[in-house]
C-alpha cells in the first residue's frame, strides 16, 4: 500500500479480536512513531507499549473510576461527556478491549509536547493501516493526565516524574468479517480549505 492510500483510507477501529500483534509489526509501528517530526528535533516522546491484559484492565478500571467522579457541564466536549456518562453507568472500557495500548508521554514543561505526540500517533495509525491493523486515537489518559492515582500508576509502569500523557493509540486486529480495517472513504463535511493565490 502506498503512503497516500494508507493516509486516505485510515479509519478508526473500535472493535478488536483478542489476537496479539506480532513483534515484527509492533517494531514497524514504533519505528514509524520514532521517525515522526518533533520540535527542534528534540525527540522527547516516551512510548509505553502496554500489551499485558492485567495492566490494560487496571487502567480501564482507574479511568472509569476517575470519570465517574466528574460531572458533565454545559460546554463539556462531546467525547468527554460520553466518557463521563458511560463511566457513571459502569462497564466503561476506554480502550475498546484492544490488545495493545501505546501511551505517548512527553515532558510536561516542553512547549511542543502535544504536537510531537500527535505526529507520532498519526504515524502509527497510518502505519497500522498499511500493516492491515486497526487503530484508534485514545484521549482519555490525556484528559486525566493530572489525576494523581493514575499518574502514579503510570509512573510504576515507567513514565518519568516530569512526564505527562499527551495522547495514546490502540492497535490490533479488527473484529470485522474480512479481518481487515474499514477502509471506506469518508465524505468530508468540514476541514475548510482556503487558497490564497
């Protein structure tokens, strides 16, 4: 698959098989992430590649607990509102039971932390599509990146004290009839373009 096709046909996957992702494919995803641009070529992203089901389950429980204590306000972002309401109901699993969660952390005092993490995550999502894997951007850990209990748990997994989560991505084999990601082109309803010529 050429690069432009991989970009144009990438779609988010929210239903996964329990099948593990092979090390060879994980290595390619992480190579793509590490080659992403970074401000001043600082290369300060830190990738926590979580494949252990017990750790994924612990994180899911901690995230649900944190969101269930929050209240929805008038201007709450729609995805955050969904996370809060689903957590209050119980059974909320923010990572859709994917077999891999890649948490991307960076220095909390670095002005380009979010942009650098975003570039790396986009590279991984495009690479996943090219490797016949599904992926989906995950915001929940970023929304909770100052939640003390969650931060401490992530530190126990290897995140450094001066780091915070600025994004995450899930990866795995899609639970589709074909076993492949959905690659249907989407009609665009926004993302305006203005040429200044």
